[in-house]
């Protein structure tokens, strides 16, 4: 597994490094040859583009995503169903 951590210090990724790792993870997630599960514990992903990438089963524990682009993330419906929420019109107490 790829790990982006050296002696507890976060490693800064650049976009091309991340893209190579995400390509390999997408092959892993879709069962294609040459895939590897992505494990980027505590990586500095600030300002990088993860939009539209398959992150199913990726380990991004402790990563920093400040300013990262993370739109249109895809995951199987059964993984998302547990996280769906219902909007409820509830008054907000602004005096707190």
C-alpha cells in the first residue's frame, strides 16, 4: 500500500503524484489489473483536485484537505445510503 507519511510528519503531495496514486486506486476499486488500495494517512492534500475520483475504500485518515477540490465524489449507493440525511425545517436558536 502507498503511504504518505514519514516519521509522523505529513508528506506534501503534488497533483501529478496524487493522480498516479488515484489512477492505481481506481483500478483497485474496479477490479482491474495493476490496482492498489490507496492509503494516504496524514498526507497534506491542501489545494489538490480530487473531484470526480473513485475513493471507495481509500484510507485518507488524518489527511488535510484545506482548499482541495472534492466535488462529484463517487461511491456505490449502498455505501452512501447510511449517510443520507433528511432536511427538517427546524427553527434555529440564534441566541446560543
